[in-house]
């Protein structure tokens, strides 16, 4: 086969792999920012869940749960 054909195939594969990696990193960064700005669990949800389990949540317990949940979003920041 011609060297130009092989070169074109190699360039196409490298470009595809680079695009996949770059797209993944951009999407991950966007989702982490979105989840930080719009957390899926709020303090009211935590209070409701604890009440449904038969516990009367104190403010300290609610804040501890929220801190542990928010800590999951900060793993990559350190």
C-alpha cells in the first residue's frame, strides 16, 4: 500500500482518540461544575430522609451529611 494511505489512517485514528479524550475531559469538568452549582441533594431533602427513618435530625447532623456529600465533589480539587 501507499505510504500516504497509511499516514492518513494513522492521523485519522490519532485525531479520533484525541477528540474522545478531550471530549471526555471537557464533559467531566462541565458536569462537576454543574453539580457544584446545583447540588442534587439539599438540606431539606436530608431532613426529610432522616425524618422518614424515624430520626429527629439536629442541625449539626444535617450539616455533617451535607459536608460529606459536598466533599465528594471536591476530590479532584486537591
